[in-house]
């Protein structure tokens, strides 16, 4: 006669935890309607998924994606001479398919236009949308309980000066960029004390300038939400327009600046004509620049002089790019791909094509997140700012594509509808 197996209390508890985990995953990553795969207009390059860790029990698990869609208003044939799909009708179905194929709980999207076309597609898939640099989230899983738009041009980078209490002494404005961050607090509908702070941004591009970053404002926004929200993790995702070897990246993640980065930072301390109308707009640099590439030379600007927030004697330190807690954000891709050394062997990491110390952060970012005829770069990131005692585990990632997959440059039919490559990550935090 066979014995009847009686589970122990510990086994029963583990089984219940697994059941709850599956229920949560169902609610947050409910299957989205997919664009028909037999529609040639929607065909994109299939994406490998990297399983890095077993799903955690309890706490908060979700999938987040970020993508710069390439606004149709910015498309120019002279910028993308090798692309075979620059018209909106040629790109839009690939864009819908790429967004929905990730089945993310939260989508951070930049360069969003033609919203009259995009929003209905997202809403049919169960997303609620917030304007600006767009944040879309599963309406059945989350409720937006707070929102803020951060205008970088108006942000102060230091306390008021005791002698010169003018705005220019407290702001780090170098260029008038009109850049913003869109920040929301998303509360879980099935667990009101649990949720996540999400910010998305698209920063001004110039290889010789270095920008303010959203983490301090995101940390401040979280702290203002009360006791419950102070324990929520933060996700900061978007198109940051700087590379992993840039001084801005090192400042953000807490790495010490290299000598070359310090020198570049000093050269970037200028005040543009958009800030100081007295600057002559000659189209030439104020000082001789050794770089022969005109796209890398700062023109119509003067050197910063005290008292200004970006002058050398009043320069902000690395801590100004980080929240007051002192804990630097974690890059989901750099942390996750670091655990799979074979990705570097497959030429899928930034460090596999660039000279970067493997011990520094950034070496394991994707090999490219933007790839066109004229430029190929890493510009997009998913950063995580943990709450105290709640360290993130990167459970999975959408693998980077190899460079040869992009042909002569994006956008490209059957490959990708944008000049950027989307990023997606499965993230888990233990219970508060």
C-alpha cells in the first residue's frame, strides 16, 4: 500500500508563495494583443530573452521597457540616407509590434508624436498613457496617484549663495534645452502600500556638453509621497544621450572620474547664447578647438565665469547627480549582463568594442542602442534607484542585437521602426 505524501508546513508555505507569485505576474504582465505576425508591415527582428535569475517570491516583480520611437517630425532623408522606411505608414506597425511584443507592465517612450494613432493601440492593449515623455502602464495593475514634470532648465544644483543669491548662482544652465523628466507614482491596485516611482526623460544631445540628471528630483518626489511611497523603488529610463564612457555616466553611477573625463567636463563649462543673449552667434567656437569634427565643437557660446552655477569655481560635484541618500542608481543592463561573460565574447557589450576598464560600470551596457548610417552609440538606459533595504534583482533582459543585424543602418524594414533599439528588463524587489 503506497503512503500518502503529507507536505510539511514549510513546503505548503513555499507552494502558496509560488501561487501568489504567479497570480501577481498574471495581473501585471497580462498578455497583450499582438500585431499579427503575418502582417509584413509589422515584421521586426525577433528578440532573444536572457533569463538571469529564477523569479523571486513575494515583493514586487515587473517588466519595464524603454524606447526612443524616432518622432516623425524629426525624420530627414539626409540624416538617414540608407533607411528603407522613413514614411510614417512604413514605420508605425513595426513600432506598435515592438512595444507590445515586450508585454511590459510599464513602458517609457520618448520622441512620441502621432499620438492619435499610438494611444488607441496602447489602450487596446490595456495601457493607460501619460503625456510628455510618455509613460504607459497596465491600467488593470497600477493606478497613477501622483505626477510631476521636471523642467531641467529651472533646476537648482546648489544651495543659495550667502552673498550672491541670484538664480544664476544656483542653476547649472549652460544651454536652454527645454528638456524635461516625466515622473509618476504608480500604486498597485491589489496592494495599495506597494508600488513604484517611474521617471522617463530625453536629454539634450551634444558630445561636448554634460547634463543634469533626474535622480535627485526622483528621490525628492519619492520622499514627498509619505511613509508608504518612501519604500517604493524608482525606475529612471529613457534616452540620456551620453555613452557609458562619458563623464555624465560616471557621475550618475558613482564611478570616479578619469582624467580624460575631467578634461572634457572642464571644456563643457560654457554659457550658450540661449542663456546669455550677449554672446555673439558667429557659428564659431570662442577658443581654438583641436577636434576636427564640427559636430563635436561647441559654438555660439562663451566660457562660464563666476558667479554662475556651471562655472569652474562653482562646479557641482559628483554627488549633485545623485540622490541625497548617496546611493548611486544601478543600470539594469550593466548589472544584468555582467553576470553573463559570454555576451562580451559574442560582441554584445559596449566593452567588447570600446576600451573600457571591465571593473568600471558601463562596460556591460549593450553594444549599441542607436545605429544609423552616420552614428552608432549607446544612449539609452534603464536605471534603478532602490529604496532602503530593497535591493533590485535583474531577473531577465531583452538581449542586444549584434551590429550586423542592422545592415546599413536603422530604421529598416523587418528589423526596427526606429533609429534606436528598445530595452526591456524583468526586475524584482523583496517586500518592504
